[in-house]
């Protein structure tokens, strides 16, 4: 991800917003990051066993909680 996209994602996470607040480019970068790393379950990626947006929102919240700010 680019620094600009990283910053946008960090801002959304620290504000407690949801992935719906991300630009399409930042959302796709975040989705691809988790999908390609193997962290996101395949069933969630395909929206068969869960909602990808909810899964990403949970990851952002966890990340924001761990971020030292």
C-alpha cells in the first residue's frame, strides 16, 4: 500500500469509522492486503461465511486498539 492509502486507513481506524468511509482505492488495498496474506478466510472473502466489510471493520478496530497513537 502507498503511504497515502496507509494514512487514510489509519485515520479511519483511529476515528472508529467503518470501511465504508474509505475511498474505493483504499478499501481495495485493505481487502487485497488481508486476502493475499491469507488472514481473511476464503468464505468471508467470497461472502459465503461472513461479511467482508464486517470482518475488515473488526480488524480495523483491533488495529486501532493496539495502535499507540
